């Protein structure tokens, strides 16, 4: 996708693919994860969702895992209305659990029912952050990604042995988040294959999660 296309797409938030926010004072429906996996973070546009599903499925299959999370953000103003151009004050954050045993090649259509999505709340963008306008899509995404990561880690429940979140990589280089036992997974793989590269990756993940 070209930068011009990405900037145009950022003005077209997929507002029909969002769950309703819970009534004031009512708890959010919980997203509970009980298997190791990845989180991909993308803008809540059809293009972003499509790209996120594709990347997530590819990374899961490569790691021999089956479940992951696509987390998305939608820029809004002080009145919580979507911002299509200019500066956003908050991001609404959504997430959907992607299970490759159910949808081996996930598509936007397969995850198009609002009931499949979880609302993870409204996160303010820091006042001191010189964040770019929403229509500068790549730069806006890089600026808000840490906000989305924190919200996911604070809201999503891990029911796994180690309960470990590991922020990773940068755009295009790695999943945006890993959760739980992946260091153990790569350590076992290194022992089985006698491959020092996997051992090195396991050591790096353990150091990042320490």
C-alpha cells in the first residue's frame, strides 16, 4: 500500500465493525487468553483489519500456534466522534480473538460481526505527545502504538502459566506484542533442532520479559 493510499484509508474508519461501548458504570466484556500467541495492532479500517488478519495468521502458523489477537485503534475527538482528518484526542481500542482452528485463512468477512469484537476502552493520547494527524496514517499509527499496547496489557486477561506480556519489534519487523511462554517454545525448538539462532531468540525474549 502506498503512503497516499494509507492516508486516504485512515479517513475511512470501519465504524460498522465495532461493538457498542458498555453502559456507564458497567464492566467491559472480558477478553481472556489461555494459550500463547501474538497481538497485531492496526488501524480500525477495513484495509487495516485485512492486513492485520493476514500478518497474524502468517506469524501464528510460522510459530506453530493457533490463537492470536488483532487489536485496532480508531482516532476520536473530545466528544468521542471519529476524527477523519486532523488531530485526535483519544483512541477507541477494539480487539478480536483470531482462532486458526476455526478460520485457517481469516478474512474481514469472517470477523465482520460486531459481537465478535471486544471494546477495550477509550485511551487518551498524552498531552505532551506531538502526535501527527490521523490522516498521516503510518506516522499516526507509530505514535499511538504504545498507547494501544498499554491498554491491551491492562484490559486483556491472561490465564496462562507465566502471564507475561512482551512488547516487541517495530512496524513490519515482528508482532507488536507476544504473550506468555514463547521463550520456552523457542528454547525447546532450539534443543530439538540444535539451532543456536532459536536459542539466541529465546534468550532475548527472556531478557525482554524479565
